[in-house]
């Protein structure tokens, strides 16, 4: 098969690269055809093996990345088509590098293992660089509905990505030169992967230490593009209106009286401390609910033309008593890198507004409930979800209930919302904790500790309710193993690639010496 592809015109290999990239994206939400993920990854390896040179493999990797990302993050076009195309082309460069690395890795007898390590190294890199990275389309997120998902509590999203890539490389290794020995080795490898996944099912749910009743409010938003949350203060008025409805349900006995109420990121789009109208709306919410609220707000500062996204713990009659500042902020969405240089060149970047400044403290917020019980909230705000250590910190620092606040109104009607919900499900499995998701307009819902969905609210509209959340303690192996393991695989892959270069030169020397003799 490889020889046949190698003998064909380069355009056929490029077409296969693009198509297998698209196939891989179909494994992600909103499509969710996860068996296509290892097949699409295998497709990239196959065309790279057929490339004549590393340069050709680089181009094929780029073509694969373009196909993968155009479908996978095409939802960005509802903001700006130019922004979507720019991100696709920049991120595709990482897959171009991956194509080159796979070609180099193929020089070694152990190339399937090294190729899987290359995938991990590339995902490690683009999740951090440039501008704090864009780790949205990692392989592990697509596999949350597969049997392999149970490796998540053991080795995390990074480990699941490695296992998925390894499965693909073993498949290529087997079919390109089938033999009884390779079949035995491949079977042993698949058995080891299955055993690892089976081991993940034995990781227990966090130990329950109590139960807390949690109210949630989804105010609804107009949706669509940069004006997704509507005109100024629209989102605050919507959440006040839905808070009134929740209070009526509580008074009527339709739902239990909660210990506190969670409202989403962008409950306010202005600072309630500096904008009097927004402050009055927040005060009205507090008076209506007469309960502590965890609400998402935009804060002015800390500097001139700067802002922060925060979760405030707001108590009736007291106001804010604790806060968490969002750590994961979206480049070109919440802040503009190289702003002074790029803003004159791309005026549309002005829609980003004031520069967001990230928080520095873990998303574990100690609070006190109305009955005097202490409780630590594990909080992730939207883009926090894509950073492994931000997710792990919520429980490493004592979070007892996990809450995700988000504002997806700009992406209503696109696959972004389902992709983010799938990422949240992966986090629930990694941490073996229930996760309550509260958004401005969808998808709000409750995810169980096994990644299954207990319920979701209708999107685009207002909704509210009360759920009983178990207070839990304890850490899964992923919380302390996954990040060091990902770094170790990345380093080892780099060292092995260096060794493979020497291996390739030695092989070339042997060929030349043999010819001279």
C-alpha cells in the first residue's frame, strides 16, 4: 500500500491527507463519530510513509491539518471568517511539523511507539504555544464516548490522546507489512491498551462527604456572532428575569430550596461595582433569590483598558465576599497578543474590547453556606477547561463540588457548544466527580462522574432548576500523573527523534560502504 501510494502523483497523497483530516474532525462533536479518529490519524501516517522526502511529509501534515481544522473549528467563522482562517493556518503548521516528525520516526524499528509520542509532543506544544496555546482539538476529547475513555482517570486527556495515536500507528504497522509476528505483537499491544482502560473503571468516584442543594440559572441570550449576549446589560436583565422564575419555583415547592445559586459567566457584561445600572440588577437578583449566588461578572481593571472575568460569591445583605478570577483567557477572543502592532493592521480586533488579564489563583474557592457549613467550590470558567492543570487544581486544592460557568452565546447554532460540553465530560471522567455546567444560553446541564449526562437544559432560552450535588474528596491518578507523564513522553520522543537521525545516518553510511566494497 505504501509503495503504491509512493508511486502515485503527489496530488493523490495530498487529497488523502486532507480527507483523512476531515474524517478525524468528524470524530469530534457535534458529529461524534469517534471510530474515525484513529482511522484518520492512521491516514496521516500512511501518506507520510509514502512521501519521498521529509519536505513532502511536512506538506502532507499541513494539508491534513487544514482539512482537520477547517471542519473542526469552522464555527469560528460566526465571529470573523478571517480569524477562523488565520487560526486554521497557524495551527496547521503544528501538523506540518508532525508530518516531518513522523517521517523521521519511520526510520526506526520502533516507529509506531515513537510516532504516538510525536503526537503527544505536538499536542503538548500547541496547547501552550504561542500565546498560551490553543488546546481545543486534542485527540483525547473526541474519544470520550469510546471504550478507551476509561483511561482518563488514570492518565488524563494527554494519556488518552497518546493511546489513541498508538492504536492508529499499530494499525498502520500491521496492515502495511502483515505478518504473523506483527499480528502477535499488535494483539499484545491492543490487549495492553484494553487492560489499561479496564483498570480505569476501577478508579472510584471521590468519597462522598455530604450533599448540597445547588440552584442554577440560564438566562438565555440573543446569540450569534460578536453580539451574542445582546446590547449592554441585556444578559443581566435576562438572568434577573430567570432568577425571579426560580424563586417562584422554590416558593411553590416545585424544587428544593437550594443552599446557593450558580449563574453563568457573563451574568453581567459590565462591572457591577462601576456601572450603577448593572450593580442595581445584581442587587435585585440577590434580593429575589435571598440566597448566596456564584455569578460570573466582568470587572474593570486592574489597569487602564483592562478587564477580568470573575466568579463572585455574593451573599444577601453583604455583597461580594469571595472571588475567583478566570485563568484561561482566549487569545484574539478575550485579549489581543501584540496588540499595539496588530490593531492598526486588523481594525476588527477592536471588537475584543479591553485586554483581559488572567487570574493566578487555583479555581478552588472556600465559602460558607447559610447554615454555617464550610464548602470549597471547584470552579472552571469556560476556556479554563482546556488546560489540564487548571482542571486538576480544582480538586488538588480541595474543591468538593465542581462547577463550570460559561458564555457560549456567540456560538449558538454551531458545533463549538457541543465540543465544549464533550471537553467537560472528559474532565468529569478524569476527576471522577459530578460537574454542574451553567451557561448563558446552552448547554447547561449535569454531568455524572462517569462522563454520562444526567440532564441538559434547552438552549437559546431561559431555564433554571435545583440539583443535589454530592460533596466529594479524593484525587484520581490523573490529577498527579497525567501532566508529568505528558512531559516525560514529550521529552523521550524528542530524544528518540535525535537518536533516529543518527540511526538514519548510520544506515546511509552502511549502504554507501557496502556499495564502495
